[in-house]
C-alpha cells in the first residue's frame, strides 16, 4: 500500500470515530490466503482455501464478508467480519449484529461437561470503543484484499467475552 493511501486510511479511521491505536495493538503475522488472529491472546490461523480466498465481496452493494475457518477433528472454529454495504478502503466501526458492520466468532462444540452445554459457542461483537475494521487494500482488478480488525465479543445469552485482533490478506470472490 502506498504512503498516501496509508495516511488516508488513518485519517478515515479518525474521522469515523475509530480508535487509531487499534492498528499498533499486538497483531498476528500476515499470511496471504489466511485469516490470522489472536483470540484472548491465543494464536489462531484459518485453514488455507485452495485459491487463497479470505472474503466475499459484492461490488454492486459494497457488502463484504471476511471469513476464516480452521478445520479440526472436533469442529471448525470460524471467524467472520461483515460490512452490509459500502465497503471500500478505509476504517469502519464494528458494532453489534444489528449494526451495518459486526464481527462473529464460533468455537466448536465443547467437551467440558462442567460447562453444561455441548454445542458450539457463538460470540457476537458488542460494539466496544475501538472495535474496528480497517481495509487497507480492496483491488477489484486483482481481486485482492488486505486489512485488519479488532473487536470484543460476548457469548450469546451469557456473559463470557473474548477479545479478537486479526489480520487478513488474500483473494475475494465476487457473486
């Protein structure tokens, strides 16, 4: 990304009310074709898709879904950030499921009998201060995307919370 676009992204982050300090927050390394994350400080990496896909993007509406899944024998943990419309290079505030942009984290079913449930655990972003998505690159010609996000999420119908910091780089599919 060139210096002017980087400065413009920072300016957009400040103008959009996003906490510009989320970018320097301890971040996982960037890996092309993967979504890398720190989930409550624990490293997580999505499994590679054969074509390095990390997102779906609809240029007509600007809807963008950045996603990653890790294939494991006990289930597929999934991480997703979605913008319902207007995705472009710049910064976006992540809110709750009812907002135009939000994040989700799903853990595989639990084997902890003391917890009392055996199903997947779904966490949704809560719109905490500083929760944001920054799109550094969205190139319709090469269909490549790069950026980072950070958000706090709460377990559905419970008080358990996680903090997620992630980077993504790869290709996007167009419907």
